[in-house]
């Protein structure tokens, strides 16, 4: 308790020197502390210290739990970013760059009943019809909202990211 009293006394002295409390207020605080120690006795002081230590331990536990939750959220965000980056890499790797820009419009359902199209060349349309290609959401991997990927990429996307496939005619190729 001596160390604690020393710290409190130093704090009182610093407050007095800073002009935030008067000498009289310092004396009154010391008197109140002596009365309190006398009133509760050694057992009471020990119980107060134990209560304070218990409260500090609970605060440390709450902080530890909060830190663990923050770390879990950070790891979840990182995993989602890595998943999105891996998806982008796969789409770029299977992207049929030469398929677009043709004179044939290929219509498909883009989601939520919205119908849209891609301008494709004849070869790309044949690949789509034979199951050798699929229309997928680009997820920001390439320019545009949708693109054509080869059949192998479509198969791997169907396994891991079926939500991005918008049109794939399976079973013919």
C-alpha cells in the first residue's frame, strides 16, 4: 500500500503545484484517506484491493475478447479479398479476348430477370452453343460487366464460384 500511497501523494503534490487544488484540499484528502483506512481496517483494504484487481482483470479479459474479435474480422476480410483476387485471376486467365466485337448478339439472363447481351463473333457463339465457353460476371477482372471464358475455366468457376456463371450450355461439348 505504501507504493500506492506514494503515487497518490505525488499526484496530489503535482496537482497542488499546478494550482489545480489548494493546500487545504490536499490536507482534507489526506485526512479522508486516513479516516477511510481506519474505518475499514486491514481486511477491508485488502478486500478493496482484491475488488480493484478483479475489475482490472475483467477489463483485460474484455479487451482480449475485443482484440480477438477484431483479429477474426480482419482475417475474414483478408480471406474475402484473397478469394476475390483469386476469382479475378481465374477469369482473366480463361477470358476469351477475341470473342467480343462480332456482329452477333448473344442474349442471356444477367440476374434478377434482367436480360442483356454480348456482341460476339460467330466462332464465340458456336463455342457457347457447344458448351466450350460460358458467359460470366467479370467481378471487375476485365472491362465490362460480363465476358466469355473457356469451358475449362467455366467448369472450375462452377465448382468454386457458381454465382458468377450467367450462361453455360453444358453437356453438348
